[in-house]
C-alpha cells in the first residue's frame, strides 16, 4: 500500500479517537493544535518596562546622536562593592578544585545565608532561618507565590502599584477582563494617593484572600508608617487574609524614620504575612539575581495546614535553588560589618540622587512625593496624561522617566523618576529638566 494512503488511513483512525484536530496551515507558518492560554489575551499591551525600552530604541533611531539619560527602570548603576565580588570570585574559583566544588545546593538556600538574613535583616523579630527561602529575586518569588495561591483566590493591590502583582494574577486566572479604565474585574484596587497619605481607607476595601502591599512603595516612594501597617495587619487578621509584603526597598528607610522596614515589626504579622525582598536594589544584584521570601510557621490555611510547607513544595518543584555564587555574594553583604557598611554606602549614593531630584522638581513648582525613604520620586502633572508627559520629556530633554499610568489607573497624571544612575548623569538630567520645565 502506498505511504500516502497509509497516512490518510492513520489520520482517520487515530486522530478522531484522540479527539485531536490535525495541525492547520493557512498561508503562513505551520500551526499546532495547542490552544493559547486565554488569560494571556487579557494582559494589557506589553509589560511596562520592556515597553519603555522600545520607546527608548525608537527615540535613538530618531536622534542617533542623543545622549539619553535613563531615570526610568529601577536598574542599579553603582559598581558592586569589591568585598562582595571578591567573595563571589573566590567561590567561583573554588569550583575548579576538588575541595571547593559543589553541585546542587538546597532548594531553600544555603543555611549560612538563611541564618544571616534571619539574624541581620530581622533582628528581634522572631524570624528563624528555616522560615527564610532564598530565591533568584523578589519578582520571581511573586510568580511562585501566585502559583502557590492558584486561580481561585481574590487579590487586592495598591493603586498605583508594581505591575508584576497584577500581571501574574491575570496570567494565573485570578481576574476577569480589563475595563475601559484599566482595572481588571476581580481585583480590589486600593487607592493610594497624596489625598489619603498614600494609604487606603480600609473601611471601604472589599475583603480579599491575598493583599499585595509594597513599602517603601514602588512607584510612589511612600514608606508606610507604623500606624498604617498596624491597620493593615489588623485588617488582614479580621478578614483572614494573607498579606504579601514587598520590602525590596527597605534598606532605603532612614534609621531616623518612624517607618518600619519589615512587616514583622508589627505585632501579629507572623500569622498573616509573607515578606519578599531582594539584594537587587541595596547591593546592586539586579543582574546577579538574589532575593528571599519569609514564610512564618504560624501562617496557616483555613484548614490549619502550614503555608510554608506548600511553599517549600513549590520551591522544590518549580525552582532548583539560587546560584551558589550569588549566595556567596549575598553572605558577604551581611556577614561582616565591612560588608554591611559597603552596601550602605551604595544606598547612600542613590538616596542623595533622590534628594537632588526632589529639590529639582520642587524648585520648578511641581508637586513631588517620595525620594526620602525610597529611590523613587513621584511627580504630579495635573490635567496631563502620563504617557504624554513621558513622551514630551523624552523628546525635549532626552531623559527617560516612567509614566505613572503604567502602574495602574491611580498613577495617571504622574511620572516616576528613578534615582538609579551616576551622580553626574543625574545632575545633567536635572539641568535638562530645569531648562525644559522652567
């Protein structure tokens, strides 16, 4: 029997039995039979920060000689302190020796780093090393937590907020479609604006299973007060909710500030809160990739099962542990006073940059927020659309900012300005902004 006849017989005999349609080819590349995840269709445009990169490339094509200064994406620019890179280099070289070689490490992270985080980042807060899970960054942990929670939970977010919380929720299937105002059905948007001291009126917030809360906040730069966080913890305890507290910028909270650096400074938080954090913004690990999540033993599901045990399973299944080289660098940041002082100096550079930016916009009569306990400055342009302000600033000054509406409907009319750049470039950007906005 000819081969082509056998193929036709097999198609008729096998495919209907498996209920699978044959691949379709319509005037282009061959298609599979796999359906697209319908939740991907709900996402708005592209992810915010790649969209900014596209705008930058388009601008450079138009002005190839422009000296573009980026005060947009929160990517660090200061070199990593040598005490940290030396530790990573030593560990890496050790891998070339029989004595120093190590293969897979624990999925939850090296014990010495977990202990250093528990002792140095959370002193006197009752955090145990076994409650610390080392990761490749806070953003990755957010995705793994969404996997842990699954599609059937309800979520609340600050508005404006870091877009990763929303987008991961959309992909996971926790939301409905987006409306004309940019809000997804199924998400509780907690308005955080200058008019309410960047903290929602919780008496008007609908109860949800999970509350994503970032402090110091990205993008507004607001560090929640102790009283505000106490209200948040009490709200979660009354409603049986879980707080996912993002403290990635906690090292920018001044020692003289009354704002807590961790949710676990608030009594009762261990029973309702997970905290995620990162080495990216205080140690310059944006490219090295290292972070952690804290899941306390007291945090339980409604049936009494420990959340930490499920998160451990997710970590072991979806992740194979952070780079051992990166963990050696993380340990160098925390284990000695020299290391801690070195990363404090890096933070100090960005905090001074933020002060310069605040002073610049204030001198131009703009309403400015943030920049004190955070590396972000939040500037209002009343009556203007954020993307229009972004485009005009880029066109006239060759300075990249971020449109506030990219962080949610509550960000419309604002831009976020990042302090992550060299001092010289920040000063140059400020001079350009003064000549344009004056």
